[in-house]
């Protein structure tokens, strides 16, 4: 199994610990990669996609060590996922280089009410030659607000925001509000918004696999049949978003993607499903 950025960050954070990390369920025998009970490990089921979008996970101190973390599901699904531990006084140099790399166009994904009105966007507009880089703040709600408020390097980036229309399916941790989604749930919506529809569907289904297996292990029950893994296999190996030959309308050299427009699907061979991206899908403003 190929390791990704969150796996490496986990090892780095664990090595830096001066005492054992005692999260809930610390005595459970877990797979160190998917963080599920070993008998319910799903590592061999994981499908990683090459996408137009990239993600930068900015994680609060010990968040990467928590078995209930869902940021790792993004890295499981999207090949261009980067992960860093947040520091208020000493931001990671590699992270700063990433967000200033000219090939990326960063967006901070965060609720609009915490940002200046002029920074808030609800669609993904990308300059020609650039790819969207979505900065995801990963931690408890209080920790996330602290990171957003005390990270000056984020201040010049637009804030991508949307209203949650459904209650979180998470159920592993208690949210402080019904409208608060898990990190992976938000990322799945962001992928679809940016035109990476196949990856968005895969991540959403992979989140359900993790949630179902985590809760099953916690309660020492058996998995439902059929279960979330069956649905994930169908999505990962079955239908993928169609590619559209029509040009996407550009505004001042910007490629524009908006939610909910002209999405077409058809079956493609499973070997292609892993390598095709959806950046040119019919999922935007057409001429």
C-alpha cells in the first residue's frame, strides 16, 4: 500500500511526542493506516484518484493522531493531498512554499460568517494554467476557528463557503451544531463544486465506509449486508463523470465551475476510473 501525506505526518507527530497519546479507544488494536479495528481494516479497498483539485490539510497539533480523524480520507482519495501541523508562530516552510506555488490557486474552505465579505466566494474560479488548492482546516470546531483567526498567511486567499443542506452523517464525534459537517464531508462537496465529480462521489462513499466500520468496531457489532463498502466498490469501479468536449466559458482568463449544472455519467472500464480526472466535465458555465 502506498503511503500518503497524512500517514507520514502521523509518524512525524508520533515521533515528536514525549508521552503516549491516549485518545478514546487507545487500547483498541487498530490498523495504523486506516485507524480501524484490525479485523475491519479497509486499506486494500482504497482507490486514489488523480484530480484537477489539490488539498492542503492544516491540522491542529494532535488531530492527526486521533483515530476518528476524517482528513486522512481526503488523502486516501485525492493523490495531490498535502498535510501539515499548524503553528501560529512558525508556519511550516514547505506549506508556505506550496500555497505560493504559481501552479496552484488557493482557497480557504471555511464558513462565510467568519470572513470579511469581500473574501467570500461560492464558486471555484481558477485562472488559466492554475489548479485549485483547497486549504482544509482540520481539528475540533474551536481549534479550527483559532487556526483561521491566527494564520496571517491565509488572509490574502479567498474563502470558499457553502451552506450545508443536510445534517452530518458522521456520528463518531459530537458536533457543536447540526450544520457542521466532518472534514471529509466538506471536501467531497468541494470536489464536486470544482468539477472533480468522480472524486467527490468516491470520497463521500469512502467516508461512509469509514464511519460504518468505525462505529461497528466501537460497538463490537457485525457489519450490515449490503453495507457502505458495497456502494463504494460500485462507485469506485463503475460509473464515472463524463468528459465534455464543449469549452468551459472563461471570464478574464478564469475557468469557472459552479455547482449543479449539466452533469452526465456513463460506464467506463474500471482500470480507467483510477486515472481519469473530471476537470473538463460538463460542470460549469457553458458558451
